[in-house]
C-alpha cells in the first residue's frame, strides 16, 4: 500500500506549534516505530536550538539533542504515514534536505505533505484558514499568484522533492498573531481537517476538539480584559465575514492591522 510522508519543522514555520502539533497528535493516536534519526550535529547551531537535559524513567540524566526523527505510523486501516519532524536546521540546508529525502525514499513513500503554520490576521472566533497547494512540477508553470520571497525549510524541501519526482502538497494554517500563548490546538485541528483530505486513514481526534474549544475560551477571556484587542478582533471578523465585499481585501485587513499597531505605539 502507498505510503505518504508528512513533514513538520519547529521554529519559523510553526506558529502556535501547529505543524509539529499535528505530528505529535498522529503519534499519540496510532502505533508507531522509529525508522531513523538525522543527527543534528552537522545541521544545527546549538545556540539557536539548544539540547536539553531530562531524567529518564530509569532515573538517569540524559541529554536530548534536537535531532530530526523519522517515524512510521500504522493506522488500523488505510495507508501508513512516514512522519519527519524536528527543528528547522540552521546550517547546510541542501545536504539536510538530501538526507531527509533519502530517508523518505528508503521508507517507500511516494508522496509528500508539508505542514506549516504562519501568524496572520485571522480572528480566533472563525475557522482558521488553511491553504492547500500541490507544488508544480519542475517543467510546469507556476500559478499567477505564486508567492515570491523568503522561504523556510518546508519550501526548500518541497521544491527538491518535486525535482525527485515526488508529488508534493503544502498545507499552511493561519494562526491569529495577537495570541501570544502556545500551543494553538484550534490551528492543529484545522491542519488535521485538511490533512484528512490527503490521507486515506480516518484520523481520530481524541481530545483535540475539546482542547481547541478551551483555547478559544482562553482567547475570549483575553479579549474581555483588553478592549483594544477585542475591537481589533471585531474588525477582523467583519472583514472575514464580508469576503465578497471590496473592504474584505487583503489591503483592507492590512490597513486595520496597521491602525491597531499605531494605536498601540501611541499608548
């Protein structure tokens, strides 16, 4: 049966820990086994992604290095998933991606789904938008609205995967930028809902829906204690609810955001 690789990397590409949160959820609901570890030594600035120390179940003090893990999860029915997860590397991205793709190939995966999360002008009271895009092949024309600018490791890995003939899909969720606390289970839930359209196995949600509802209630409390944030959220709601009107354009939302920041600076 066909295996699909799913990747998520912590850091810049993981607002609200939503992308890596999906991986953690999949590992918690399905049986898994470790296929490989990609050693962080050659790819990581340990002043950026520091190792940590913990006490094992046996009472021993152990160092945990920020390696990249490759795990295989086996649902009760449906295809298996190869999960690749770890912090975004600091160094030698080309070599790192080559090693990741070699592990994906060795695991027998024939398609790749790249998960990401970004901070955006998305109200927490509405469904969090998820963009889904199948990466164009090396000889295919990009869409007219194709993004141009800086990218993270998901973008680099995705283009190199396409060059190797892997069908590659990118899923990115928008996380409200005014919410400071991590994680954001509502964003995890949104990504999983979109991922479900790609994988064949039904993904159990467990407590995720309850956690997402509790997260919304917590942000609601923040809005009740900060009238400025509450007013800004209402503006975002109106813009999103009126998506067919000119004032719901990206420029209009950006103007609202600029006004919000300007009021903050004046105070």
